[in-house]
């Protein structure tokens, strides 16, 4: 699970662990990761990873996969949202950060967790992309368009490993 230190990612850790799943998760906040490690010791793994960094993602997936094997379920939960403003008021740096985490980060996690990664691997049996952005549009968050669009791109990446999209 990406983005395990707060919000929905943190809640999923608790529920999956309670249901008997072994969880490998990543986040950026080392203090919160340390708390997760104390609350959910081995065989669970909680590691620091920056979804904007291919090297960081590779280190996370290599460590998790070497200790746990191919995942049964991959949840691309980690993501950020732009500040509430029309697209033309979102600066280039903020736009790039949203795309780097919400789109490129998802693709990198899938790539490094699948057989096309840096080491031969089995493709996860199930890959899920959690789409939160559409909720903001429904309730009238018109300034959240960029997050919604990055969620749509991520959904496309998520369908690829299953063989329903482009060959992978």
C-alpha cells in the first residue's frame, strides 16, 4: 500500500492487518512509519519511499519483495491534491508535483512490482488504484480538476498489468 502514514492508507493498514493480511507499505513521514512498525511488527514492513523518485521506489519494492515475495494485492493509494484553484492558477511546480506523484509514481510502483521491474518478478494478482478525485468534482470542488485528471491517468496504468489494456 502506498501512502500508509495518513488518511485512507493508514486506515487500510489497520483493516488489512486485522483481517490477517501481511502488509508492506510506504510513505514519506519517518516518524509515522516508525509508529506503524511498532504497532504492526514483522512480518509487516513499513518503509520510507518518495513516489517522485525512481530510486526510492526501487529500493522500497526490492526490500518488500525480497522479504515478502510478489504481492497478492497492490494498492496505489499515495497521492497529493493541488490547492483549490482553477487550472490556469496552478503553477508549473505544483502541477509537476501532482503528476510526478499521482501518475508517474503509480506507473513506477507497478513497473517495479511486476515482472518488468529491475528484477524478475511475478505480476501481482490484483492491482487497485483508489480514485478519490472524482468525489471532489461531485461535491463541487471545481478547483480539483488536476487531481481528478491524474486519477484518470493512473486508472489507465492500473489496467495495463492485468492484460486488459496494452500489452505489458
